[in-house]
C-alpha cells in the first residue's frame, strides 16, 4: 500500500512540474533576442503606437522615471533626492553609495527593489507589476571607505535592471564598475533603450562604457550620471554609427513602433 502511494505521489509531482514552470515569469526580451525578426503590418503599427507609449523622464543623477501605459510608475537608482510627479509604485536601487539608494524610502512605495542581496546572496528579481515585468542581472562593484574587507570588489553588489513593457526592453546599467562578459550580455538579452553612466571615473572609463553601449546596440541610449563629462567627448567615443538628438524637455514619450531606425543618443534636459 505504501509503495503504491509513493508511485502515485511521484506521478502527481511529475505532472505538477510543467504547470509550475508555466506560471513562472517569462522574459519576452530574452525570447526576442533569440528569435528571428518578424514583420509587423503597417496598419497595426499606427493603431498600436499611442496605446503602447511609455514616458521616460530624467529626474537627475541616475534616476529616470518610467511611466507605463498601464499606469505603473518606476524610479531607477532611487535615493529619494530626485523626485518628480507622483510617488512611484516601484523603485530600484544600487548600493554604490547613498546617491543611489535609501534604506528609508517612503513607506507608501509598494515595491522597493534592492540591486544587492540582503542575505549575502545575489539579488534575484523577477517581478511582474501590472503591465511591466522587472528582472535584474548582477555585476560586481568596487569597495569604498568603511567596507570591512581587503577584497577589491563586492561580488554582485550592482544590478543592471531590465524593464519589459509595451513590447519594449528598457535597461538601466546602474553603477557599473567593470566590463561585461558574454554571460552578462546573454543574460541581458535584447535592449531597445539603455540608460548608461557617462561620468568616466566613478563608474567606468568612457572607453569602457562606450564599448558596452556599442555592443548592446540599443535603438535609444539615454546618458546619466554625467557630472562634468563633456557630452562631446562621450559622442566622440561612442562612434559615428549613433545619431545625436538633444531635447529641450525632460520627458521622452516612445513606443515600440516609434523607435528610431538608426541607433540614437537622446540627451534629455538636465543631463
């Protein structure tokens, strides 16, 4: 009897595994990166454009606000210092220093996502809120004064956050301190829009960040974390294959269908 019960239990467990796997969040950006390109009928493009628009607003330092078509509001590298409009529903943070995180966010923010592991393990984020799916890819960061170890780097101390919404793959590189290897690029997948630090010192050299930006080949590059870096120097490093679009407003409204045909660096007001 016991043996019969064990067989039945094992069979039920085997049947339940596929169902559980189907419920797990799925990255469309990783799937699209590995798929062959598909053509979209012109008529459908025009009809879908307005409904699927995402608004991206530069708030300062490394903080961009992302407002989704479904009304979800996200703030990147959130410290509480750079705010605009209503309180975000989701904030992402990196632990480099206090301009990229806060341990005391407004308690009314429903989702506070740390780009570092609070339990000694790498942060693993795969969260769906409304019409946006958020995941992360960890990288290492340099140590700062006060860190209690002689090791040069803090393993998995930074996260590259990827936001998948309205058919767009939006990436924020965070406080990136080292080159990305093939495993990082594979985990990131395809990006349509990427936010990159261009300070040239506190994160990476301009040569290093330019190499990463070229390899990602996103349609839109949004600089951040600039300090005194001349924008012309970044433009020169990134190469002639990128167009330059300087805006007089802080907000970019964009959809999958209105992505530029040529990779473009868009410089929003305040950057």
